[in-house]
């Protein structure tokens, strides 16, 4: 059942990511009366507000559970995740200006490593040895596949060493902050027993509040007023922006459910392998050539995924077998009571006053 749930989550995340990217491309590349929409922070604000709305609906209508007010400690954890989740992409975007494409792809392929690392550094949480092997296999496979995938316009040029070192530093900060967010979310689920939808509500509310505060108060930013003016002058963009926010919100529902049920490592595994499988699908669809090195990389990834599925299945079997002896002891534990009842009955039949003692 758990593997079936995970499969549904994987399909949901893949489909939602695809539709989200299509709607994002529509908003950012389509010319509305000859003018393109270029207000990306405003776009993220809309997506966060849509995600909070959808998560509230899911929590109250689908789950039929009240949206409880977080405690002070939980607010701090939510704020920690929201701030890092808002700031981390800025380091990633800045790193892309100073690094070549293969380096960026290699870094993004290693997202599983910071998740394990930050779990240990912040919360002293360790994983089974098989989990580390799974991470090594998937990381190596995805990295090799992406590095062997030739991009258009990638001529292998080398950037300045100083700028590359600066870019690597920014990329490292981005990865560590992402790992800290995922590990903190894991901690919240284990300690506070919240639902994925309630976490989705509050994290998106805090993130939207942070971005609105920046747009409204930062003196060097005119994006908020310009975005509102653009939507007023070109009202047809409003439907595209709301569709973009809705697609992202539905995708987040699958993401937070996966995070709640299966943990950060499984979620990052899904998101890391998504682009590789998308490229592989495009190869088959457009009949492109896949090198032997890329097939070997795919085999590594599937080996890691298969090992993880096997270990989860083995863990479930062990838990069920460990629980079965408790059930087997029930007849034994009732044995003395049955024997005592029988002896009282025999004594009563022989007109002995044992029944008075029993009383």
C-alpha cells in the first residue's frame, strides 16, 4: 500500500511539474499586446497565496480537520523554513551567472547529500547504511546522466577561476539551505505531528508575507506597482497568472503529502530524478540517441530506487513479524484464567465453597 501511495505521489509530482512549467513559460514568454510579463517576485507571491488557499480547502473540506493555530515553537520552525526557502533560490540564481552549465547541473543532482548532511548537523539524525548507499547510487547516476547530456549552446567554455570559486560558494550555500529546509520539515512532522496541508498553509503564508513586505518597503523596487499596472492594462494575463498559481498549488499538495508520508529523502529523490526521466522520455519521443554511458547512469539510478523500495518492503515485513508474537501470546496469557475458571466450576460441582473465595 505504501509503495502504491508513493507511486501515485511520483506521478502527481511529475505531471504537476510539467503543467507548471508549461504555464510558467506561457506567462513569461507570451507577449501581451506586444509586451512581456517580467515580474517574477510578484508571480511567486501569487503562487504562494494560491497554495495557501488550496491547502486550506484541502485541510478543511477534504480531510475535514480544523486548521489549528501553531504554538510559539512551531511558528519559529515555520518561519525558519520560510525564510530559508525564500532566500535559498536567490543564491542559486546568483551562482548560475558565475558557473558553467555542467557544474550547476552536477550541483543540483547532489541535493540528496545536503539533506542527509543537514539532518545530522542540525538534529543529529542518522540513517541506515542502506540509505546512504541509495543516495550514492542515485546521486552518481543522475550526475553522470546529466553531465553526459549535451545541451545546445554548451561549448565547454571555462569561466574565470575566481568567479567560478565565488559561484561554487553561492551554489554550496543554496544546497545547504535547501537541505536545512528539508531536514527541518522532517523534524516538524516527527515532533509536532502536523499534516502536510497545514504546513503548506503556514509556510506559504509566511513566504508571501516576506515577499510582499520586500516589494512594498524596499525603496529600490518598483515591481509591485508595475505588476499591478501591467495586469490592469493587460487583463488577459490575470487568467494565465492564476492558472500558473493553481498548477503550482496542486503540485505542492503532492509534494507536502510525500514529505509527510515518506520523508525528505524520498521527496528529494523524486525531484532529483524528475529531470533525468523527462529528458529520457523526450529521447524516446523524438527518437534521439542515448549513449551507453547514459544507459549505465540510468541503471545506477534504477538500482538505487529498487534498493530503496526493497529496504522499505523488508522493513514493513519485519515490523509485521515483530508484532505477530504479541498476538500469539494471547492464548497463553489466558491459559491460567481458563484453568482457574475450570477449577472453580469443578469445585462448585462438588459443593465446595471455593466460589466464595473467588468473590
